[in-house]
């Protein structure tokens, strides 16, 4: 990989700059591939209300992540090529897997939207989505214009956990899995949990080492528990 990159980029600075620009495209396939499935194939299940609502949850997340979130970022660090490539491939595969199932195969009863699973899962999804967006907003606005250095996040769920944004996304996809009751949704939820939980704990350890005045009562990922 290093040999290939050295032939593409003239220097480390060139590589980091270009990859930083490409980083915003990592999650775009998670929107475009499913969109092609819904509009470019005979997606017969999209006429059913439960399928429509589950697809709406999925697309709502990735519209925000692909077309809104990238343009709100202030600065940011360059993304390693390997991380970019892995995330890109995952978004292609997962996007296809989730939406292919919901648009072509998922068969729910007509009254599924009134079931406890769907109602509870939908509420969890909504809470997680809002927590994730609000937490990202807090992180983006930690520093005022012209300020540098690191600061302790405060406000919202950050008053209780170090990884509020991670907790929000984990909750979001757990709700999606509960509402849809599919192997595809459960797989996505478990993968999200395994990846973001480790990041949440790592961030928590970093905050404790970086700041002597970091709130000792603040948990890593789950409020009051963990």
C-alpha cells in the first residue's frame, strides 16, 4: 500500500491533503447505493408502510451524514487512507444489504407499525438520532473562532458520558434493529456497538489523561453505568 501511495502522491503533505478531501465521501455510498436500489430496480416492498418507515430511518441518517454533516465540520484531521478505504467498502456493502432487504424481501404484517417492537424501536432510533446530532453540534462548537487546543465537552449528554455522540449512534441503530427485526439490522447494530464502544472507551481514557480537572463522575459510554 505504501508503494502504491508513494507513486500517487509526491509527498506526505500531498497525501494527507487529498485524503482529507476524500474523507467526506466515505459515507456517500451508504446513500447512493441504496438510492439506486430503490429507484433503479423493481423494489416491490417499498409500497408497504413498515418498509417505507424503516427506509426513511435509514435514509434520514445518511442524508444528514453525507450532505449536511461534512459541510458543518470546522477544520479536522486528515483521515488515513486505510481507514477511508475500509469505511468506504463497509458503506457500500452495508447500504446494499440493509436497503436490498427492506426494498425487495422484507415482509411485515400490515399492523407492524403498531407493534411494541416497532414503536419502541422507532422511539429509540429518534432519540439516538437527535442525541448524535446534538452531540456533534457541541463538539463542533467547543472552540470559538481563533482558539486552538483541546477542551472538555460540556452540555447535553456530555455531562454524563465522554462518548455522547457514540452513544447516540449506537442507540439509533439498536432502535432500527428492534423496529425491523431482521438479521441485517441486528448485524449492523452489533457492528456499530463493537466499533463505537471501543472508540468511546478510548476517548474516555484520553480525556482522563489529558485533563486533570476532567469530571470523575462522567462515565465513558452509558450514563450512570459504564
